[in-house]
C-alpha cells in the first residue's frame, strides 16, 4: 500500500488536499498536507483562477501540465469542465511550443514509454516499466517524423501522444490509468536537434528502410501481446511510412491512424455539413486537394469512399478529384508520385496547356473547383485571387484551410468570408473566431479531429472490437456531419467543440453497434449506449486502492 510522499507522488492516486482525516492517518499523510480538507470542486476552482492569471498560452500550459504531472483526476476535472477554452492550450495549437522545447522544459517523463531503435532488446522491459502493472487499453504511438505542421521533432514529439490521450479522456471518458503514450525514437533528421546538447533523443540521423520497419513491427506485435485489449492509435508518422504501417496492421488489430483516417473523417463531416447548408450533393462537387501528402490523401480516400457508398463507380468517382502538390497539378507522368497519389492523378490530354498548371491559381482557373481543402502547410496559399476565382464559378464554395499551427494556415477565416462576400463555407484547422460581415455573424467550424477520434476509440474499447472497420469510420463522419444546425444564417459547417462529449458518446455508440453487427465485439451487450456509458471514466475521487 502506497503511503506518504509515495502516494502523493502517484498522479493516478493522489488527491492532494482532498484526502480526508481518516485517509491522512491511514496512509501516513498527517502533517504532509495543509490542514483544510477540500473537495475537488474547490481544488478545480483554485486551479482555474491560476490558469486565468497566466499571461499567455505558454504559461497556461506549463501550469496545467504541473497539475497533470501530480494529479490526473484534478487535471481532467478542470479540463472537462472548460474543454472548449482549454483545448487550444492543452492540445493544438498550444502544444507546438511544448514539443519544440520538450528537452529544454523537461521535468518529468509523464508516464510515457521511450523506445529506442538503438536498444530494441530493451523494448519489452521498457513497456512493462512504463505500464507498471496497469491494464493498458489505449496506446497513442508516434515516431514524430511529421508533427502537426512543424515536422520532425524526434523524442520531443512524445508530447503529441500525451496530448492526444488527454483529449481521449476529457472528451470520451477513457480511463487515464489505462492509457500509455509511446514514442518510437528512430533518430531525427532535424539538424538543430542533433547539434543541441540538451536534446534528449538519439543523436543520429533518422534510420529508414528495413531496420525501421522491423523496429515498428517489433513494437506493434509486442504491445498487442502484452496488452490483449489494446486499441492502437498511430500519430504523426511521415508520409513515406504512415500508409504502409496502417495497411500492414489494419486487418490484424484494432488500429487507427489519425493523420490518414481522423483528418479524413472530420473533413468529410465538414463537407457533409457544408452541403447540408448549401443543399447540394457530394456527387456534384469538384474536389481540389492542395497538399497531397499523408493528410491530403487520407481526406481524399474518405471522400472517395463516400462517393462509392452513394453509388458512383470507381472510375466516375475518381473524376471528381484534382491533386496539387509542390509540382502543381499531379499528372500520370509526374515524377515520384506516391502509390496513393497515382490513382487520382490526371491525364495531360484533359487540358489545352497542361504545362502551365504549376500554381494553385492556374489550376483553380482551369478546373473551377467547388471544394478546396488545404493540407500544404503553406501559410497564406489561399490568396484573394484564388478565392475570387472560386467564388466566381460556384455559388457556395467550400474552402477548408486545415494546416496548423496558425502561421502555416493557408488562409484566415475572416479573409475567406470577406473575399467571397460571405459565400464561402469555411472550416479551419485551428480555432477561429466568428466573423461578422454585412450584418451576419459567421460561425467558423474547426476541423478538429477531436470531434471524432475519442468516440471511435471509446466505441472500439467498450465493445472489445477486434478491428476498426471502414464502416465504423464512415458512421463516425455522418454522426458529426448530421449534427450541423442549418436553421440560421452563418451557421458553422461543423459542430462546436463545446459539444465534444455528446458527439463522442454518439460516435462511440454507433461504433459499438456496428462492431456487434459485424460480429467483431468481444464484449457481449444488448444496448450499445449502455455498454459505452458503463466503460466511461469520470474525474471524481475514489478510495485509494492497493498499488
């Protein structure tokens, strides 16, 4: 039984000043805490006042992380109560600073597992040490090669796994004692890290090829062996590896890649919401992808599948997509196309002067898209000329600048509304303020994967589904898209993040029901919502259990 400072230093068991008199005597805490016994409500009020007193998002996040390190229950009580306000601080975009400066800020390993490609023989020991006897049901793992829009951050990228898991708990009620953040350190290509004596990761270039895939494979199979109830979430793997890794395990284990699948789900949900507002059909749209990497492909794959589900043939559905990357419009003969890009590349014979289609504006003029989605990390790429051109050829252009953080966004929501004279249906990758234009208040939806992935995970975990299937993913997109309120002018194309807990429950219930329908559930149940609710954890103090 943990006692004294050992108990106070366990973030999963610590209650701080909420330990009552009996507990203080029983667990050797007498004299180790101020005499006043408080409720978690009072503790959270104090914490929130401290958050409000900090001068900027960086200071706010540092303070919140200090609570996270010492008392998980209090952290999630506070986060859940103020989820819309704190989400941009705890996760994106506030998390970028913590990742970039992880080694400089380092105070605690934060209960993560740090796995090194230089010591693969230590992997099992490392995972067991990090789990410390806990029954792990959810792992978010990253190799940190493609973090947000900021690139390769090596071991510093563990913060992205920690941040994702925070959202899983706050939004869907995943038990924080049953999750594990993992970073696969295969080196880094960022020279500034390699030259930084304070950098805590491996000081050599990123290892690629067979050795890298062997490292990942060892981790996946070992994690599945150690934690048989595991749902595995891949996060921010590089474009050369992400799809390969997902494809290898998607039919073997319940796995999810947020950059490929999560971004695709939330973008489709936003498009469905926009079409609900404009009263148009998906099959009538021309889709232009600007930034045809991992996220861009993930979105295309999801929308393409939706078109197939609506009855289009594969050949007809592919005609609706145009991909623009750094070379311009991608053609069948464009050098170095990825396997994912090839099926959606165009023929030069479709255009009078295909050699001129090397800029976004030129492509927009040539094809007149009705949907423009940016995952390029090229700040300001959706220029006024591009928007004016789109608005001149479609009555309600759907424009989603999804890159983040803020400095990498393709456009500001306020500019898109103004330039299009209020015609554009907009969602952004970062939180955006409402835009007032010509007497109308335009709400801007955030294409935040957090509206989707927590519910997906909860549904799989609660039902014990052996796999996460394409049908489950499609249901998640529809659950969110159908939640758009079209009853007033200026409505957002996506639900507000403040409703995230409701949507997580709805998504989880739909996923669990589908798992049962497909015969994949290992947990028997009759009522999917009751099954999901029974699995949820809530941030309230419980009696201290034996460790």
